[in-house]
C-alpha cells in the first residue's frame, strides 16, 4: 500500500488535469441543489440549499481554499459537513482544513480507524461522526443515504444516494476511465466486493440516474453496467488463468487481461492490476 499510494496520487493528479483551466477546481451543476466539483483528486459532490452546504470528499489539502471559493461562488458560506467515501488521501486530504473551518467529517468506522493510524488519535483529519452500515443526512430537502459496502475498493467505502435528485456518488468503487479499478487489497478491498457493490447500486437506480464516479466524467446507469461487465470479464479471465494453482508469476506471464485490449495508467500498469486481481481472487 505504501508503495502504491504515491504513484496513485501522482497519476490522479495527471488524469485530473483535463478538468483544470484557470482555476484548479471547477463545478458542474447536476440538479437544483447538487453539483460535482472536479479538481486534482477524487470527484467532489456539493449539496447546496436552504439549510446550507455539505460536500462529499475534499481532495488534497493544498486545494482547500480553491474548493471553498468554488463552493462560496455557488452559495455564500462554508461546508457544515464533509462525507468521506473512503480513507485515501486524494479524497480526505482536506479534512483537517474543513474541520478547522467548522465542518463535521462523516465516514465509515474503518475510515476513522485508518485515518487515526495515519494521523493520530486527536487529529482533525478524523471523522467526528462514524457509522457501521449506513446513515441518513436530512439536509437541503434531501435524505441522503450513506451506505457502506464491505471490502470493495477498500474496507471503508461508502456510496451516497440522493434519492430526491436521483444522483449517486460511488467514490472509487467506480473509476470511469474505461479501465479496470484499483483494488486496494492492502486496505481490505476485493474484486468480488467491487462487483457486489456495483451490481447492488445498479439494482437501485434507473436510466435517468446521474452517477458520480470517484474519478472520471459523470456517468449513468448504462455506464455503470458497462463497467460491471468489464470487471466481471476481467475476473473470469483471471480465474481461468489461475486454474491448476498457477503462481502469480505464471499468470503475469500468461497475460490474461491482454484480451480486453485496455490502456493502463502509469500509476496502475497492467502487471499491477493483474497482481491485485490475483491476490484478491486467490
């Protein structure tokens, strides 16, 4: 994990550059009350309404002022809550800055545990509210349902459903780059968990639902279904290559994912994807 994250963050910085023009953070309106903010980390959702403002994820600490300015341009004020979809730094790096500005961070219990291990017990990076299975945030005429999906991208992933606005934020369970996900096995992630989470969300949404991925452009149910098929195909190819107790070295040499014809980011090359899928499925 320690070797993966620096490369992950560097890659995400580069992949997000297309969203930046004069400002490193831009906003796209999805409904009367919900916006998506693109910057140099995980996609942020912002709920803006009569009750105030809250956001989902907060990217890197160095972007906090730009994020705050982008939000205040939508509605004067500051975020009262920050919901973390998981613990990775490109989604939680601004926790401390937003907490010191008065926000209350919300996340799954495992996110609290992992951030405490990294930052210490009294750090403002830590969630002030944590939960086990799910919770609801009744704010801005919406009952946002925050649902934990076990052992997906990590062991602390949450998906947030805006039922009134028909929008769902997937966090890094969904990488919308036409490629395979980063299965953070060292943080409790798994291929089967990602598939279970994606398929469960698909059952709960319709063709009009707006789907916010952890990274990449805004998508929909059809895009999520295509993603699920791709991950399932990769899983099947890997399991076939792993027959007869094949070693990781043998599977890498066999190159089962070549059949998919995908391009891979520099921070997550095909050999690393193969290794993580192998470790998860083994």
